[in-house]
């Protein structure tokens, strides 16, 4: 199903990760825990052999989003690093991730010390990722198959919420599940690019808001998918 860790995480890939970290530094990523996570996590292992051509592995450590099947992508490393850095995570904080995907962002969050709750609507992708993450040593996340627009109220409130797909609006359920003083990051927009919106919950009805630039994400879809 997935590439074997012991055979694939070779010295060559370690060197490529180091070069990727240097690229991210030139683009403004400063958080040492985030950079260390990017350098440690074997991104090339997140490509499914049933959908990924061997040539695709040559680009595993380029700073670009790449297909992972089910119409989804593994996010651009800069985007993963940027969103993680903007969360300003403290060790042990509860993070709700909307859109588990292949689990790369999930692994980064775990690596920087977050307590992760992640939801994925694509059943095939969810089934693979819930097995794969523990296989490579990242079994600490609570993974749920469900509708990201509804969040995960059973474990709320959350210190931070990160949305990893472009949404047409901010789901109210996510605002409710965010702790006062907490941060929500969500890409908003229905076109090819979205605006990264940063919200800090000041009270039950008041939020500080910042726009952090334009990014490209797959769309955040509603309801569960059996595919």
C-alpha cells in the first residue's frame, strides 16, 4: 500500500529534507520546531504506490503540492510550515485539523507537540491514513471520519483550529468549538486561490481578524464521502 519506511527513508531523502528546510527559511519560516519537523518527517512516504508514479518521488521534497489520490493533494511544504507557524502552538495544546488527507500536516502538528484531533470526509483516504500514521510513528492523533464543516464537538473546546482546504465561508460550528483566546486558520474563497484568514476568538461573539496572503487549496466539501 505505502512505501516501506526502512527501505525508502535513505540518506538521499534526508539530504533533500535539509535542502527543503533551507528553502523554507528563505521564504520566511522562522519557527525552529516547525523547521525541525519538516526536516524529520519523511514526506516521500506519504505517496500511495497505487496512485503515485515512481517519478513523482523525485518531486517529494520540492516546495509544491502533489496529488495523493481521491482528488486530493499533499499540501505544499511552505503552506504546511506557514499554517503551523501561524498557529503559535504551545506544547500540549489541543488542535482540531479539518482535512486529514494523507496525514502530512497531522504529523507536523504532532511533531511540534500538539494534541491533534483530525477529521477527514473521504472514506478511502481516512482508512489508509489511520493505518499509515501509526505505521511511521505518528499514532498519537485522534482521527475521525466525518464532515469537517461540523467539526468535532465531542472533544471541544480547542486551543487552535486549522483548516487545510479552501472554504466558501467560515463554518459556525468551528467558531463555537474554538476556545476563547484560541486561533483559527482557514483559507477562504471558491476560486483557484484563497485568502488565508487568521481569527482569534476574543469572546463568544468577537474575533480579531487578519488576512495572511493568498494560497491554493483543494475545496472543502460538505458531508461524508464513501469514496
